[in-house]
């Protein structure tokens, strides 16, 4: 996460194809619905969240600073 912030971009490889993306760290208002779905989907992450699965997104927003969320944007060619 720190490297992603510093570099401002990442490379993702799937099979033999590598794609570059610019990254934008989103604010708590954009992160909260993503974090709620993430906590529900990725069970192993649940202990790291104070918010419960049935809590509204606003509760996830309060701890968004602990769980960075990045938007992936196309990198210039």
C-alpha cells in the first residue's frame, strides 16, 4: 500500500499479460461501500474491521483511514 501511494501506479499480471494502471486513493465516502462488500466477501479480513457486516456504510467510513481503497485508472500509453 505504501509503495502504491508512492509510485502512483501499479502493474497487474494475469497469465502472460501485464497491464499498468494509475491509482487514485479514494476518500472515506467512496471507500465505505467497497469496504463493506470486501468485509462480507473476504472472510479472513473480518477481524481487522471494527464494523460489523450488518452495520451501515457510515460505520465503515469511520475506519476507512485504516483500510486504504484505490481506484485503478488506465495508465497513459
